[in-house]
C-alpha cells in the first residue's frame, strides 16, 4: 500500500477519491432528509392519477358485477391494485384475484385530497405497509356507501432512494473520478516535474557536476525550494573552491621557504658553505625561513579554529586607549627605522567588550601594514573616537595605496596585492585574521585607499555600555 501510493500522483488521486466519497455521502444524507416528503407523496400521486382516470366511468355503473368488471379492467389498464371497501372497511373486491376479500383493513392515515378524494396508508393482512388513494364508489345494492381504493405497497425510503437518486449520484461520482485523475496528472506535471528537476540537479552535483543548478519553475513553494537549493549549491561550490585554493596556496607558500631551507642545509652538509660567514648565512636563512613557515602555520591554525567555531574569545571590558598606546609604543622602533612618523590621536577613555590580546593583534597588524606600505618620510596616524554606541579606530597611512580593483579582495585568505612588490613579510593571511577577530567581536573592518595617496582601515566595535560592564565584572570576580 505504502509503495503503491508513494508517488505524488497516486496520493493526489487518493485524496481526491476520499474527497469525492465524503461529498457523495454528505449529499446523499442531505438528499435523504430533503426528499423524504417528495418520496412520501410520489407513490400516492401515481395512484391518484390512476384513480382519477377511472372514476368518471364508475358513475354509469348499475350492477355490482359490472362494477367489479370495471375495477378489474381499470386495475389492468393502470397496472395498479384496486380494492372495493364497504362502510366497515371490509374488502368486497380485490383486483388481485380476490386475495383480501372479506378482510377488514385498518386505514391508519386518512387525508382528504381535492373533492371527495382521500389518501393514506394501511397495514395489509399479511403485515405489509401499503399506501392508497380512495374515492367514493356508487352505493351497494343494499344502499350502503362503498369506497374504491387504488393501492400500492409502500416502498422503503432507502429502496426508493437507491432506485431514483443513487444512479445519478453514482454517475456524478464517476465523472468526478475521471476528472480527478486528469487533475492529478495535471498537478503532477505542475508540481512534481519541477521538483524532479531539483532532484536531478542534486543528483548531478552528487556526481561531481558542481556547477549544476535547478531551474526556477513551478509553484512558488517549489521555486523557493529551487532557489534555496541553488544558493546552497553555490555555497558548497564556493567552499570546494576555497578548499582547493587553500591547498594550492599553502603548497605554494611552503614551497619557496622549503626549497631555500633544503638548499642551504644541503650546502652545510656537503661543505659548500665552508667559510664561517657562509655557514652563518646559511643558518640565518634556514632560521628565517622556518620562522616564516611557523608564522604561516600559526595563522592557518588560528583561521582553522575560527572556521571550526573553536576560537574562544574573552569578553571583558577593554580600555582601548592604553591598548592603542602599547601597540604604538611597540611599533615605534619599526616606524623609526622606516622613517615613518607614527601619531596617536585618542580621547581620554574608550571602552569596548572583548578579548584584549586579540584586539591588540588586530591593531598591531593594521599598524604594521601601514608602516610597511609607507615610504620614508610618510606618516601613519591612529585615531579613535566613540560615535553612537560604536567605537571607531581609524589607521591612516600616506603610503602607496591599494588599486581600487584589488581593494575588495584584500581581506581574502592568501590575497596579496601585486606579489612582485611584496615586502617578503606575510603570506596574505594578516587581514583575513583581522576580519575574523573583528567580526567575532560583533564589529566591522573596512578599507579605503587611493593609489599614491595612502590607505585608511577603519575598525568599528560596539562600545561597552554600563549595563554590559556589570555582568562582565561579576564574571571576572567569579
Ligand atoms: P600580509 O600579511 O601579506 O601583509 P595582509 O592580509 O595583511 O597580508 O594584507 C593583504 C594585502 O593587502 C597585502 O598584499 C598588502 O599588499 C595589502 N595591504 C595591506 N595593508 C596595506 C596598506 N596599509 N597599504 C597598502 N597595501 C596594503
């Protein structure tokens, strides 16, 4: 059963059949209630018609034998049973071979109809229920009143219903069934076909065609599904791509230092670097290159922890002014040797909530970049201020700047502007980490730059409100 009715088509059809059946049953019940009076009348109406066609002829009768003959003839003509009753209700004549003759009938209903006619029901001697239409007949030879009755067995309501109303209802049900089959087919092509195409796209992706997408078609729900599927497929493709890029970048970035380490260690081993100076140089290069690799691997580990959601951040009230001062002090020697003026412009107090060490890493990275990309005689300024619940730190340099087309990509992992002008510093992970840290603090970092004039990196962090410092202090106490 489950397998047979598992397709959308058959389920739709099944639901239609259920609806049709429920409708038919309700309509039948309703009809039964409404047609009951019609049903009660319909039998006596026929009898009345038969009686009215016969009675005028009775008036010319003058002998009982003639009367009986005429009644028998009428019964045959009208296809009805005709009785003649005397004034006590005893049957004097029965067109049905005189079966009930001499029986007394008890008329249970007696409703006058028109002129001198009446109708009703009675219980036959055998116990069956009958209906009748009666009219007075010519008097008997003894002068007593007589009644002619056209009688018919009372049909059961359900039998009457089955005979008269069920066939059209069944026909209607059949037509509805055929229509619902067509409708189910129509809806199948309307809903199931676009759904099927989404499934096909999923299948194609599963088989490696990562560029496959579902067509946006069909009813809006299916369109929404196709749209979500395509978004997801796009993300999966991007994730795949970035994974491939990462492996390519890591291998590429490791290759150069490893080649130099290999070369210089070889020189030490085979005695090519014989002089103490040459040996010292080889050792220095090996040390520098391994440090460079260490920094890269550390950066990658930090990013991997961010990706895995395992990066734990402290949430403490951090005084930004002392943090900035410490950073500037630390980088002052580097600025001095690059002959770059380093300036700090901050108010007395600025507080944010977060991880002081990570925030220091962000500021040091941006300051370091600023100094590294600024020519001698240039200047790097750090300015901070609070604005509408946000603390804004801007690091501005008068350096070489970043081309507009590269600007949107500088926060990407391993992205470096013009590799040829590299200062042999990082590998393009510094800004990626910076952005991860800032966003983990609920903040943003944006870069603006004009080639030849300089760059400005603005970090915005939510300012620490008094309500926030409360629980954080409590946390510290705990
Ligand atoms: P790296 O660690 O290699 O410096 P980053 O992620 O910090 O990498 O920076 C990415 C790229 O952005 C670098 O290639 C660098 O050229 C460029 N960049 C970053 N800061 C500045 C700046 N202040 N001025 C000019 N270029 C910059």
